C-alpha cells in the first residue's frame, strides 16, 4: 500500500539540504527541458508497466524471468512506436523504467550486434542488413567467447575457411572447447549472430574476424541445419537473459557474409589486410566505454536506496537516554555510504568524459585517422575495470549497510548486485583490462625516456619525479589532482624500471611482465583513478553558488577517501608525509560531517522513480515498513494458509518423530 505521507525524517532531511537538488538533477540530465522530458517518459513507462502487475523477478523461475523480460521489451517497443522515439538517451530512459535492472534478451541485439554491423560492414552490407536488423527481422547477438577462451582472443578455435570454388566460408566448431558460450540472447531469442572466427584462406590463418551467420529460420525460428544452439542454464543473476551456446557443424555462408569494412577476402581467396587489425575489436571498446556509465548508474541506484533507508532507519542511541537516532548519524554509517555517493558522482562525470572522448576518436577513425586509438583503448579498458569494481563493491557495501533488510530482495540491492557484478567479467575481465592499460602506460614511459612527447591524457607522466605535496587542510582541489597524478606517474615509473632491470638481467620480457603484473595492475588503477579525480575536479569547477560548494566537498571526500585507502602508494616516495596523512584523516571526518546534511538531497538528485529503484527501502516517501510488510504478505508462500506440503512432508515427518515418544501428552491448545 503506497502512503501519501512522507516519512518525517526524510522530510526533514530534504528541508535541511543546503542546495537545490533540482539544479544537480538538471546537470545530470542536461538541463530543465531534458529533465522534464526524462520524467515524462519514465512516468509514462511506469504507468504502462504497472498495468501488468509483474511479480518481483526474484520470485520467478528462469523461464518466467525470460518471459517477463520479453513482455517488458514488448511494452517498451509499443511505447517507443507510439511516441516515435529515436533519440538514444530518451530510449534509454524509457527502457530503464520499463525494465529496471532487467537484462533483456534483445540487449545484445541493440548494443553489440547493431554496433558491429554499423561499424564493421561495408556500405553495401549495411544497406542489406541494417533495415532487417532495425525492423527486428534479424535478431542478432555477438558470439565471440567460447567455452575454452573468453579473454585470449588469439586462442579462439572457431574457424571460417574460405572455399573459392563455391565462394563461401565454411564456419566450424572443431572441438568442445570451441563451442560459443555466453553470448546474450543467443540461446532462444536470436535468429542470427556475428560469429567471431579465425579466418582461413589459401591455407593461411589470419586470426579473428567477424562473420554474419544465420542460425534460425526467419519464419519458424527453428535452428538451421548444422546449427546446435541453446540456453546455458541458470546463472548467479542475469536469468532473464538467455545467454547461449552455439555449435557450428561446417555451416556454409556466402563470401560477403564476412564483415568487410576493414579487411576483405576477394573472390579468388586473396586476403586484404586492414589498416589496423585491432579495428575488429572496436565494438568491445564502445561497450567498455558504455559500461562506465552503466556502472555509475547502478551504483547511483544503490546509494539512493541505502542513504534514504539510513535516514529513515532509527536504531540505537548515541547519547544514552536521548532516544534512537537515524543510523545515518553514526559516523561509521556515513563512512560506509557518503564516499560511495561521491563515487557515484565521480563515475557519472568520468563516464560523460569517456563517452565524449570515444565519440571524438570514433569520428577520427571514420575519417581514417587512428592516432588516438591506443589512448582510447587504454582509457576505456582502465575505466571499465575501475568503474565496475567500484560499483560492484559499492552495491554490496550498500546492501550490508542496510542490515537484515538489505538481504531481502525487497531492498532491490541483490538484484542490482546480480546485474552489476558481471560487469567485472564481461567485455574484458577487469584484471586483464587493467593489464592492457598498464601495457600502454609502460610504452608511454618508454617513449618519454626517449625524449618523445606524450599524448594529451598521458602528459602528466612528464612531471619530474620526487618533490612533496602541497596539500594542507584547505584541500585545494588542484593539489588533490596533482597528488593522484604524482602517485600514478611514480608507480608507472617504478614498475617500468623493474621491467627494464629484469631485462638487463636477462629475464625474458614476458616473464618479467608476469612477475610484475600485480604492480602493473596497481599502476593502471592509479592512472584510472587520477583520470576520474581530474574529471571530477574539472567539472565541479564549472558549477556555481551553493551547488558548487556542495560538489567541491563531495569531490574532496572522494579524493581524500581514495588517498587514505591507498595511503602507502602516496607516501612511498615521501610525496605525502606523515603529518599530511594525519591531517587527511581528520579532514575525512570533517568532510563526512559536512556532506551529511546533504546526503538525501544528493541522492534525490539522481531522480530515480520508485519503480526504477524497485526497492522497499529506497522509496521516495520513506514508508519502508509498510512496503516491507506488503512485500512479505505477498510472498507466494502466503497464498494459502496451510500448504499442500504440510500434508505431503511436514505432517508425515512430525508423525515419524511422535512415534519415537508416544507418551508425551499433547494439549488441545498450548
Ligand atoms: C542490465 C543492466 C546492466 C547495467 C550496465 C549496462 C552497461 C551498458 C552495456 C550494454 C549491454 C551490453 C552487454 C554486454 C554483454 C557482454 C558482451 C561480451 O562480453 S562480448 C565478449 C567480450 N570479450 C572481451 O572483451 C575479450 C577480452 N580480450 C581482449 O580484448 C583481447 O584478447 C586482449 C586485449 C586481452 C588481448 O588481445 P591481443 O590481440 O592478444 O592483444 P595484445 O595484448 O597482444 O595487444 C596487441 C595490441 O592490440 C592493442 N589492443 C588490444 N585491444 C584493443 C582494442 N580494443 N582497441 C585498440 N587496440 C587494442 C593492444 O594495446 C596492443 O597494442 P600494442 O601494444 O601492440 O601497440
Ligand atoms: C553475464 C555475461 C554475459 C556475457 N555475454 C557475452 C556475449 O554477449 N558475448 C560474448 O562473446 N561473451 C559474453 N560473455 C563472456 C565474457 O565476455 C567472458 O567471460 C569474459 O571476456 C572473460 O573471459 P573468460 O570467461 O575466458 O575468463 P578467463 O580469462 O578464463 O578468466 C579467469 C581468470 O583468469 C585470469 N586471467 C586470464 N587471462 C589473464 C592474463 N592474461 N593475465 C592475468 N590474468 C588473466 C582472469 O583475471 C580471471 O581471474 C558474457 C559473460 C557473462 C558473465
């Protein structure tokens, strides 16, 4: 039962905020007009979806979750048509509200499949396929990972062998480990896919290339000859999505089903090389960039739930006898949650900059300039890893911060974790991604040693080593940025020196790399954090008035908390001294106290409708107990007072126990 009254604690929180949360919302959604439009679309989506009275996803079987997700996409499709929506952001807001945190089976079609067609096909192929894909005659997915290999793409085993006589490719899964495994929507939904396979022509293996393979009949949806396809079974989360397997038994496809924008196979089997063979990896780079925004949004939802609940939840006393306090008043609770609120904003801002950088480099690539591709790869890989780690850990910390009720699916937090945690693994396992970023950083360091100039994002590596931080209790934002950059530059330099020293002692580069890979990941993490802090600082400096001072405090909280978490890395070369470390510790306590009054307003500004949060604890009106009670009462187990299982199992069990002692006198009532 929804209550019209707002919990008085939440009401007070909103009144005591020192800034206008709407102003922050306008920043997040690009101005008042776009915010109104977003609200309109999400309200409409929520009203429409509520008509279906969907049961909570956690209470459904895998098949029911899949069915519900398809229904949600159907509702979304109808609304999109009715409103004639085309704008990508508007579509994403609508879909978020129709299917909040639901991994819909068409997800891969709409993201990786479409993008691969758009960026890796020739004009002729685009003209042939895009109309079919846009009108959902073709429903595709991106089939790259195999049972045996996901990370090491050069190890993929699926082959596409060119047959010049018939002008066809023969696509084959030669072993059990070569079976495609995991692609979203592959199991039951897709009728075609981009298969990433090793291209073999004229007896030569040219490595992984993309091929369009039809797997099901476009009308009957039956698998085509040579195709064995299905769902991979229940998973940790993501069960609304039919992640699938695919076995190809010498399936023949026409020559021009190879996506030939960058490399080609001519009719006679001649292979034409691309300008850069990493262009085939382009779709992964896009999705990695998008994941930064996805991770930020998931964490923003989690902190909204946990902060609102912590403002409503009263438990224990601070001053003996003075009554129970809002748990958000405990400094330890603030420490759990407020740095995460700051992280949600930091990642949101970094993701915007990441997206803008991606667009710029993508435009360059379209014009044939590939100069900034390595920078883009390094940044997107590092931020993908950093953001998904911080978001996943943050969501779990939010759940734990909600005590017992956080463990219930009613909190919405397990669902957020279930859909959030695969971000660490998919689209490039995080450790592997950080190592890719590290590879680029070490290369940049080497270039610097040779007196070369570094590209824009790496310029900070040029600063001389040593020196000491100017950080004082004013916590000047530029000093914080410099501290992060100094730490990253020092770590890149240290690990590069280790690699060089290993080489001079005759160690093979690959062995030296592996034996320093923990430090390499740490250096890449430091680099990515420096980017996030710099982005945050640059953005908040564009704000004005009260909002500016609130966001500057939040930015300081993010940066100071990060320094204290990895203090050794900042102190190792004496850049931050022990007096400063002590000072930062007291500043952290002050910052928590400073952010505390604005905590609720800061999460309100994310502007998530209740239906998107899907949480009894995170409700806007704070009526958490009524919502929890309603959720409990609606448990499936409560549909009957006495269940059949009582007669089938419980009663026979009890009777078997009674038989052991027949002398106990049983009263009619206890
Ligand atoms: C539901 C709610 C959820 C909320 C969040 C929502 C977020 C939105 C997302 C939308 C939904 C999408 C769902 C996606 C589902 C997952 C799909 C997948 O996992 S699909 C499967 C994803 N699978 C993976 O991600 C697989 C991960 N594995 C890999 O990417 C590669 O095998 C590798 C990078 C690890 C190594 O590759 P290898 O070829 O052995 O490379 P070497 O190491 O030998 O380096 C050689 C050179 O290449 C360079 N370079 C490398 N990459 C790139 C690049 N991208 N570009 C440019 N350059 C690149 C590298 O720098 C180096 O340069 P140099 O130094 O020589 O100059
Ligand atoms: C929900 C979900 C959806 C997915 N959707 C798709 C999809 O649509 N299409 C698709 O093709 N794939 C998909 N995948 C697969 C996903 O992309 C891979 O699982 C991912 O790339 C990781 O590869 P892997 O499973 O081989 O991990 P592995 O590489 O086997 O990782 C295992 C461990 O080995 C470590 N490791 C591996 N290599 C190195 C190295 N070089 N250095 C140091 N450590 C290393 C990793 O860090 C990790 O700890 C999906 C996966 C999930 C979970």
